[in-house]
C-alpha cells in the first residue's frame, strides 16, 4: 500500500484565494482525520470522519474552512478565503482497526 | 480537558549518551498513549502504543514506559539517525482522536 497520499505537497497562494487540499486514505481504513501543525500550537485536530460522515468538526477554526469526504477513498479540505494566519502544515491521517493513525506527508501551505 | 505536556522542548545528545523524554498527561480515562517520530518534511510515524500503567514496549534503542500520570521514552546509546521530533499523544476512552503534545526535538551529534 502506498500509504496516505496528500496533494499538493506545497501550496503558495495570496490572501483571499481559495485553497483546496486533497487526501487519499489507506484502503480499508474507515476513519479519516485532518490535522494542522504549527510551531506555536503543535498538531491540532480540525475534523474527523467515520465511514465518510463528519463526526466532529469543532476544531475547524471558522466558516472559511470546510471539509468533505464524498467516498471512502477521497477527502478535501477547503479554505475560502485564505488568510496569512492559515499558513501551516496540514496533515491527513487514516486509522487502522488497531487504532493506529497513519499520516500523510502533509501539505505545506503559505498564504502571502 | 485532555492535556499533554512534553519536556524538554529540545534535547541535544552526543552519540552513545542515553537519556529520557517525558510526556505528562491528564485525561478522563485513558484508552491509549501513543508515541510518534516525525522527521523534517514528513508526517508523524508510529512508534508505540501503551494502554495501562506499568506497561513497557521496546524497539531497537527506544523503550517507552507508562505510569498513571506520565510516560517516558528512553533512548539508549542513541545514534545520529535517531535525530527527529518525538511526539506523544493520548486518546481518551470517550474520544476518537489523538490529542498531541508539542513534541521534543532530539539532535544526536557524532
């Protein structure tokens, strides 16, 4: 298995633009998580899906952030409009039945 | 609210110099405590899961231990390739996600 696949690896955009981050979880994993990592706050949970259904989005900073999981093999995290304070590394992770989280390589987002 | 505090924030060791990293936690019923390793530019990579006080797990030069309030990651005779950020996370019985500490950045010099 190729593991959790995220794209793009790097995204540089200007304030106000829409940003879409993509994730393909490991096949057979029923749970998917989006995390954000910054130096100041570490890894923060944004949203959690179970069987493609959003269970908890209380970590989503504000309405500018939205996430979807249209099927078991694909999820997106969208920021519209983006702001400089959204600059961070965004990780997607899927969870095996044993409870272990498998992370993707992340998307480094820079909003200028 | 679950809290995870890791110390020190950064640690520099010489090759072969053993040490320990600390993870203090508060959680309303522990389902599991996890240790991850993160290399620059990569996502966290799973190392261990501990479920109950007194449990220990080992992998090569690493050993993780767990008490009711903290976990230690012991590094014996480290090598430069052990340089990374080590993250601790807890999952509560009532929760589904992992709550991470900010990590300890370890540098091992030859």
